[in-house]
C-alpha cells in the first residue's frame, strides 16, 4: 500500500516533508512565507531538527544525563541520537558525554 499526502488530496508521497506530497508542501510553504496562511503548521515535522536535539542534550547533560537517558527522553533510538552528535561534532553542544551508567555489581 502506498502512502498518500496527509492533506487529503490523494497525491502519493514523493519527497515532500511533514507527510505531504512535494507539491502540497511547496504550496503551503509559499503561503506561510507570504503570510496568507499558516496551514503548514498544522502538519507536524516527522523528524526533530538537529539544533533542537543539541539544545536539549546540552541541558540534559548539564543535569547529569547519559546519552542513553537523553535518547530515551527525546524519543529517539540511541544510534540516531549518537548520529546527530557525530554529524555535528564541530558544534560545542555536541559533547559525547557518558553513554550509560555502570550498574553496581553484587560481589561478596
């Protein structure tokens, strides 16, 4: 089953963003830029911008969160979260930090 545009026009998804076809996304983006309609904002982004991830990570890391905890709080797979850090390594917010906390062992 093929995916169709979220606006209900029936067009197939062909590379547009926010679940919209490219044609509908461009039309709504132009309306938003002109100020004639903010309908594009009714369709949420399917992915989180890297800048938002890095801002959230900087705040969580300052509170002592690990990468594993941060990824879980952000609703991302750990690998996806680490990919953002890797791709933006030149950004001062993209500090790797601790991956996970070591579990206490029960040695007697």
